[in-house]
């Protein structure tokens, strides 16, 4: 075979390999979507049992189904991002449409003794983001907030636009001046002492039962936000609850 012919057949093989990878990715994404639907049903029915059952044993069992489904929801979000090849495809997104679509799932994930309040700013907010990744950020923060309130409480998710002027710091970090979409997730839970707060973003750091938690929620969320040149920080004190704030660069709707 001449060099040019050899190169051509190599290119053919590469293209075939690319198509195979794409097919595998699509399959993973399809499975993740189907899994999401199954989970929604599982969460819905187990929540119904929780609401209706008066016997403590039945309620405890239903609560376990809810917990297992929560973990599976996080896994399906991860599968979805693998399915999309981990390639971040940010596009301009209406934040409020995105959050409203996600709200039913969040509502099911939050503990039943927690009051979940969503307060969206009056005007639409546009950002450039990858939906799957942003979903992981919100899911992880909302789950942490919910898990921090073992005796119930209030979980608030709100949005706003913030103009940050030059030289401004949030939680010690200098923020590039500009217009930001702000998402805050506030809980009235146990809060964190300074030692926990200092380590919260470390991969695998967890204060929860080891077999249940990965300790990857915050580090994953932080990595995603950083990759999109945004900011994520926590305000917390023991017994005073926690606020997680995300800043993402605002976009024009037609950008
Ligand atoms: P995991 O939830 O699997 O433990 P994360 O990375 O999501 O891992 O969080 C790391 C740790 O940070 C948690 O174990 C917990 O100690 C603390 N933490 C995170 N969010 C909150 C919160 N809203 N309230 C109190 N503590 C929190
Ligand atoms: Mg977590």
C-alpha cells in the first residue's frame, strides 16, 4: 500500500472508531434518561407511602427507598454526563426555565419534613452553561442542604442578578468584575464549624456515614463552576445553617 492509501484507511478506521464512541455515548445518555423516569416513579410512590402510612416500620422502609433513589439520581446525572462524552457543551440557557424543569425532581429529593421554597428573580436570566453539568451542581447543593436538616427546616433556592465591581471579594476570593447570575441555596440545618468549612471542597471529604456518601458532591460542583469561570462559596456557622452561592457569567439572550 502506498503511504497515501495507508493514511486514507487509517482515517477510515478513526472515523469508524469515532462513530462507535458516539453510539456508545448516545446509548449511555438514553439509559440515563430512562433511569431518570424510573426514579421519578420510585420517588413518587415511596413518597406517597410515606405520606399515607401510619405504621413506623413501613415508613422507615419507604424512607430507605427514597434515600436509595436519591443516590441513584446522582448516579444517573453522572451517567448522563459520561453519555455526552464529558465534553462540555455550554450554550445560552434561560436559567429560570432550566430551574423550573428541574424543580419537580428536586422537590422529590428533598426530605419530606423540609419546606422547599423556590424564589426566582422577576426578570429572565441568561447564562452559558451545559445543562447536565449545571444539574449536577444544583442537585449536589440541594442534597447537601436537605441532608443537613435531619430534624426538618427550610430549604430556599433563589436567583438574582448581581453586578460585581472591580476589586470585590467573596469569601476571600477576588471576583472578575461583571454581570453575574446568582443562585443561592440556603438551609436552616446544622451548619459547619471552621474546620469542616475549610475542608468541605476536598474530594472525598465527608462527615457522613462512609457507605452512604462519596464526599464528592462539593468538589464536583466546585470543579464544574470553576470550569465555566464562575464562583462557588459557602457561608456557614454551627447551628446557623448554610448558604451556598453560585455566580455564573450572565449572557444576552441572543449571544
Ligand atoms: P458528602 O455530602 O458526600 O459528604 P460533599 O462534598 O457534598 O460530600 O460535602 C462534604 C461535607 O461538607 C459534608 O460531609 C458535610 O460535612 C459538609 N457540608 C456540605 N454541605 C453542607 C450543608 N449544607 N450543611 C452542613 N454541612 C455541609
Ligand atoms: Mg453531598
